[in-house]
């Protein structure tokens, strides 16, 4: 789970990288934080998409979570 402190740290490292550059340790930290952030965003999007139902033209309802929810695309 991404916390506000993690987002603030990502932003701090970004601004520092543009101003003076990052040490190797800071660059690794930035990369790890970004990966974790992307993972959290993907999980959130997947959860949202799994809760979508579509009403078909014939009146039936297709639950996309049941139809495609088991597919892992990471």
C-alpha cells in the first residue's frame, strides 16, 4: 500500500534528481518506490475493473470480474 509519505519521498527524489542529481543509493530507492507505486496503481485499477458489469443489448448482464478477473496481466 502506498502512503502519502512514500509519494512525498518519490516527489522529493524527483526534484532532487533534476536539481543536483541522485547518489546511487537514492537512485535505487527512487526506482524501488516507483515500482511499488506502479504495482499499487495496477492493483487498484484491476480491482476497479473487476467490479464492472456490462448490460448487453439482449438485456443480460456480463460481470467482467467473473469473466476476466482470473487473468493475470502484470
